[in-house]
C-alpha cells in the first residue's frame, strides 16, 4: 500500500486492472485502517477516473453474493448519497411508489454514512428483517412487488472498509460505487449523482452494459430531482435539462426537503409522505422522482403519463399498501 499511495500522491491514476486488484486486496484484509483511510482520501481530493471506477466495481461484483431474480423485470432507484444536502429519504419512498404502480423493485441500500439516516436505517426501524436468503427476497418481490437489499450482507468482503467509512463520516468513492453493485443485477437502474462529472462517467459505464438506465442530477448539487431548480436526465440515446415547471411543479425551497434530526424523525417523515400526509413539497419531489423511475422502465410513456401513475400510487394508498404487505411478510 505504501507504493500505491506514493504513486497516487504523485497525481497518477490506476488502470482498471490495478484498481480491481487494490480493492480485492483491501477486501481480503491486507491493509490496515490507516492505509485504507489514506487511500480513500485520495479520491476525496480528486475525481475518480472511469477506469478506476470500473475496476473498483469489477472487484466488488466479483466478491458479492449474487441473488438471481432473472424472471422479474426489476429496477433499482438510488442516489450516490454524499451530496451534503441532508434531504429526507426520497429514493426509498420513490421505490415504494414505483412498486405501488405495479412494477418490480430491488432496492439496494445501506445505513447512513455521509448522512444521518440511510435507507437501511429506515427499513430496520420499520421492522424489515435484512436477509441474503434468495427465497425470501424472491417471495417478497413476487408478492409485495419490492425487496430490500442491505448492502453489507451481499458484500461481506467490505467489512474491513465499513468502520473506516464510518469514522471518516464524509463522502468517499464507495458512495459512487453503491448504485453499481446491486447483487440482483437489475435490468433497469435510475441513479442520482452529485456532480456533472459523475453523470458523464455513469453514462459511459452504463453504455457498455445492456442495462436500461437514467442518470439524473439537479444542477444545484442534489443527487435526486429536488425541484429546487433545473435538473438533467441522461439515458442511452438522449439527454435533457428540465425545469420543475416543465413537469407542472412549482419550485421548492431547499429547507422544505430537510431530513429529520434523528432516525425516528426521519421515519416519521417517511410514513407521513406514504400516508398522503406529507407537505406539498415532499409529496411533489417524491412523485417527480418516482415518475422518472417509471419512465426508465417504460420509455414509451411520456413524463406527464408517468407523473399521473406516480400520483395515483402515492395519493391513493397503493405505495403504502406495498410497505404494509412487505412488513407483514417479515
């Protein structure tokens, strides 16, 4: 690791194969916490390259415990996190709205690292039992339309890195990797990123796959559609910048999107939105993100049609019904 760090400190970058090997060795416990922290810090101070990200992803996918749900046409909706905006759990809520609209969702997530409350914190508090058992997950997605994948269960090799990330408490390249390593290998992916460079990198990576995808970024720094300003959507054959007004939404004050100060408060916001009691701003942001998820799955549907479907799912209790069904199965 000393040689690797000296190499990186001289402003050089890793090849895809070098990146794969470093992360594999890290996962196998060859490096101590100080060395891992130093390695992660390199990528806090500069952007990750396409080859480095591809190599890190390759390593984690090789090491993960795969779950085969090939008979379902699934989607994962998630953001990289790490945008520093401390919003409520928009992508997790959107996952239930998309499932409530009749689609199959394999939501991949973790405890909050750079934020106080991640999707795993929410799901655990609600009573969901994390599992890597394929039969359980298959049953959930078949009957409830959604299953939840707690990332550490499927990437046990990352246990050496988890305490370092927690101690650092800042965004690292593992935030960027999260949406790329869903162990069910979903056919569809909606992913939010926190800068335009990552829009470009994700687009390149997904173009090399057979995945159906939309990468999104709000131009004022959110890794989701915040409706606080213009946002960019990029897919395989198109890209477009939208204003909130283009989709029939009013602009949102950023303060209206704040997460709770505790997990309990965050769960309270989560349930209020699902029960149709969220503020107009919270509700509209969830509908906007859910609509793009539906549009990713069915690109032949217009965004206004997808917005109608998302509204129906959330406001008529279908999304809440999905959560209740899922929790009954625990």
